[in-house]
């Protein structure tokens, strides 16, 4: 399991990158992180992976959680494409 509670990160005073982020990913679940350039996606993954230390809140990860990483999106519809479920 991967969990974030009230996760926050700032690059310096007055430069918040993330604030009050919360989620839980149970075994077998997939989580996609999408957003505009500069919205904090890479920062979020670095916090969950333990590369950065949060300035607020906490993350927790069980050993069984496996790898945390990123995968670039391949060619396809742009951000304006509708999601279908």
C-alpha cells in the first residue's frame, strides 16, 4: 500500500509545489498522475519515492508496494481528449 496524508512540499518560502494531497493505493490498484506542466506531478512522485522530504504531512509505503516510478505518455490524444470509462 502507498498512502499520502496531508502531503505538502515547498521549494522555499512562498513557493508551494503541493498542499494537502491525500490518497491511498491498495495492492493491485494503479494510479495515474496527470496535470499541466509545473503542476507538481514529478514532485509528488519524488516525495512518495523518498527522494524529497515533505514539508508537511506524511507518506507511507509497505514493502509489498513495489516500485514507484514514472512512465512517459506515448503518442495519442492530447490533454483535451475526453476520458472514457
